[in-house]
C-alpha cells in the first residue's frame, strides 16, 4: 500500500477528471494500492471532523 502521506492525490484527481466528458462507464487506471491509500486517508480526514454540531436552543427548523 502507498503511504497515505506520500499519496499523489493531485495525480489521482487529474486522471479522474480526464474522463469527465467521456461516455459513462469509461475506466480510469488506479492501482489497488492507490485506492486503498485514498480510502485510508479519507477515513482519517472524516474521523478528524466533529460528529455533532453544537447548537443553542431554541432551535427553529423550517
């Protein structure tokens, strides 16, 4: 697996954007290691975010 800190996210995004205007279902070449590292890094980022919103009463929901 690629070290998530050394993962070249810009390269992955560029490859994904290359097929933006193509037909649906066009394949993008990503290695299994890149996908796993991307998932690990994404998980770290999501888990570092607060889960709950701190809100004060009264709360009006429209």
